[in-house]
């Protein structure tokens, strides 16, 4: 039995999981899709209803039939540096369908299957499903119309915020910038018309919570912000936050189990605002959300991940 770990090489949480599995004596084959085909050998034959074959690097190899559980996080894109742009486009598509298709069809439980993780990344769908399973959500607008944003701000009768709909970084000539949640000035909406943007009412908060849903269990981290910027988006000022394990209300747990069932997820990180009145307001859920910063003796997340994967191997 082997756990296949598919991720980039610099993910702290994945390092912790691999370490826990190694300590438990569970064999692990770790790879990044970006290694194929230059650093990762792959062959697979379909016969009698299943794929058989091998994955191999210079250091080790694994038979596809030995893979009993898969941890799939955020692997890199296929790279073909020696090809022309047109040929690279073709080669990347062939690798995704062929190599990626075989991995996605492995007869093993995934955390998370890439097709389900991709589906669960769409924020509009997240809000719809969250509401359907009983979670409270903020009033939200998605538009490219500056006039609609101004009307939304008038409707809210209070401050509004905007957050990234896609990859939360932007490229420019000087490098890359992280796109954090920020307050919106309705009188300055330059660039709104370029693409879709998401706007929400800015909720009054007592504190925030990130809930890590692992397998079927919720692990909640209370986040208290110590700076104005961290109160808007705690990712922008990690040094100013205090993280404390806390219990997850039973009704929130049941709703998140329903959310996981709809999206067929075995892991996600859900973000909540808790209002001064104690109401939990769902913001979003990331099917590959980072969690290593919350891992601790009081919240042994790496152990929970590893134990779930180990249990799958022992079925």
C-alpha cells in the first residue's frame, strides 16, 4: 500500500503530512505534475477494466496498483521549455489528458479529486451551496459594471469590500503582488469594467474562524486580529494575528458535512466571520486551503490528514 502525494515541492503542509506518514511507516510516493516528462517516467496499460503501470523518478518508483490513497493539493503546470509556443500548447494538453487522466482514474480515494476541487473553487457556486446547507452568507454582487457597484453600496447602506475571484495574485513588470481583501471606495472604481469582480457587504466582526474539514471532522482556528489591515484580511499581516483552537458549533459542523457531500470533498478550509452577536457568517471555502500555520499540539492537523490517508490504505 502506498499513498500518492501530488503537489509542488515547496508546500509546508504537505511536508508535514509526508513526515507524519513516514513516522507511521506508511510508504509515500511524492511527485509534482510539473516533473513530467523530464524528471518523471510514466507508463500505463489498460487491460481488464483497469490501468496498470508505473511512476518513477531517479530515486524511486511505484506501481499504480499499489496506490491506495491520493493526497492531491496544488501541483505545478506541465513544462516543455524546448518546444515552440504552439507545440507546447499541444504537449501540455496531451499531458493533461493522458498522464493526468490516468492519475485521475486511479481506483483509490482522493483528498481531493482534481475534478471535484476545480468545481469547488467557483465562489458563486460556494455561496449557493453554503446557503442550501444552512449557512448564513453575506450579500454579494458580481459584476463588471461600475454603476451596479455604486447601486449595491447604496443598497447595503454601509462599507463594502472586494476580493479576488481568480488566482489571488497579479503580474506586472515589477513582479507579482498578492491581492488581498480591501474596502471599496464607490467613487473610485477604475478598472471594474475590465472583468468580473466580487463585492460584498463588510460585516461587523468579533473575530474570524478558519475551519479545516478533514475527512469528516472539523478543526476550527479562532483568528483575532491585532491591526487594522489584519481585521480586513488576516493574510496581509500574519504577525498581527493570534490563532487559538476552538470548538465548532454542532450546527456549523452539520452544514459543512452537507457542503462536503455536495462537492464530494474530503478536505477544504472554510472561512467565517463571527459577529458580535455570535452569528457565524460563511465567506468562502478553499478546497486546497493552506493550514500549516494553524498546525499545533492543540490542533494536530497534519496528524489528522495522515491518519485519514493511512486508514484509507488499510481498508
